[in-house]
């Protein structure tokens, strides 16, 4: 009986992990599309055409405490300095998707 319960639990965990991976990929893909429409004008390839030192590279995000989902979501939602707020233009889900994309690209070095 104990082996059966363990097998069921392991199967359940594997099933959950398998089913959630495509959703994460879709969110990143959606984030990429949103980024290309709304963000790439100023942040092409993770750069910043307005303020060069405030780019989206991993080291810079970390330096300014912007290297978490919460921080990126906050700045996209509310804006800061020259960065416009997008809370009136994007849904919460779209903001989460673009934040996930930004952090993923920062990890990859914007390749």
C-alpha cells in the first residue's frame, strides 16, 4: 500500500511539472512579443537608448535591485524617472509575461 501511494504521488508530481512547462514557455513567448512592441524602442537587445547605464543586462539589474520578478513588474507597472508606466496599457498578465521575458534574457545575456 505504501509503495502504491508513493508511486501515485511521484506520478502526480511529474504530471504537474510536465503540464506546467508549456504554459511557462507560452508566457515567455508572449513576453517577447510584448517587449518587441512596447519596450524594444528604448531597450533594444537589453540596452537603453535614453540612459545607457540603466540597461536590462543582468549585472545592471542586480546593481539597482531590479533582478526579481517583483521589481521588474513594479517598474513596468508604475514606471520610474524616464521609464513610462504601463499599467494603463498592459494587463497584469502581460506585465508578468514581459517581466519573465526580461529576466530570462538577462540570464542569457540578451542573445
